[in-house]
C-alpha cells in the first residue's frame, strides 16, 4: 500500500497548531493551582471586597423597592469566583486573570398602576443615569435605554410614525438593566421565572440564594399586579463585576 507524504505546507500548519496548543497548556499550568485560588477566593481581602459589593448590589434593590408602585417579589443573587474561560489560542487575547469573582442579581417586582408613572418615579429615584446623556447631563430622547425613550415607546405603542417597529424600551446603565412585561405591544416581552439555584458545580467559590424564602413566583405576582418588572445587576461597568481578581502570572 502506497504511503502518502504530507506536503510541506501541511506539515508547517500542523507544527504551528501543536506549538499553539503547547503554549496554551504551558500558560495554564504555570498559573496558580486550584488550592491556591481557593485560598485567594476565601482570603480576608476577597471577603472584604465581597461584603462591600454585596451591600452595594443589595442596596440598589432596596432603593428600587422603595419606589412607589413597585412591590418586591424576590431576588436571585449569585456570587462566583472561577477561572476565566480560555476562549482564544492567541496569548495576547487570553485573560490576564487566573481567577475572577463576579456578583450578579435579578430582582423581581410587581407593578401597581400604570408602568409609565412608575418609570418616571424610577428616573426621579436617581439609581443611575439610564441610557446615553448629552454634555449637559440630559437624556438623549431618541436613544433606546433612557426613560424618555421608554415613555415615548409606550405612547406610540411601539411603532414609529411610518408604522415600523421601535427598538425595545428596556432601561440600560453600566452593569444595570430594567425590563418589564409588554404583552400587548408589537414586540412582546414577558419576564420569565428565575432559574432555581443549581447544585454546586465545583467552581472555586459559589453562592446562590433566592430571597425571601419561601418566596412567591413571578407568575403569581403577574396574576396579582398585571405587570412584572425586573432589575438585572451584573456585567461590565459595575463595581461588583470582577470585584476581585488574581493575576495569571508569567
């Protein structure tokens, strides 16, 4: 049987791939061990930052709960420390961290009365600058993510004057997002039940809670109030995003 010899080009490609994989493996193996990362995640420094950022996150939920027309239903809170995903073979694109700690939360509220009145009160509460603002600090009215745009969306029933669909009106700020039920509008939106806290998955550090316990469901809150609103905390731009990190090292 005749043997086929790989072409020089194929051999070069194979060698480059092997070299890249070896480099990634070496980079991973040179970092802190699992035990070292667990010590870091439970260290006094991490615990101090964790407590401060948890207070910040839960404080925002409390401030939104105080807005007239909103009744807090439940909050799903997660705090995790894990290795960042290795999503690139290129060294320059790899995460500089061996460990990243994040806080995320989803708070659910029943809405009493007209959602547009509640949106105005949310703006007055000053939780964040929702959506883009101009140089004078005023909302850019035609930009999605602002309260002004959300009010215009409801006034126009989700359509521009030419009949085309308007983008969704959820409020956006760094690390924050507020959304609500819109069943009767052209782009329907329905807040889903929160996922239950999963069993421990073996990450470095993990906490998950749903409060209060026992808590009602989103469906029950919708049946009672008609509309459900949610506040999502997490992602870039917030202090609780990557609140504690450990460098990968050389």
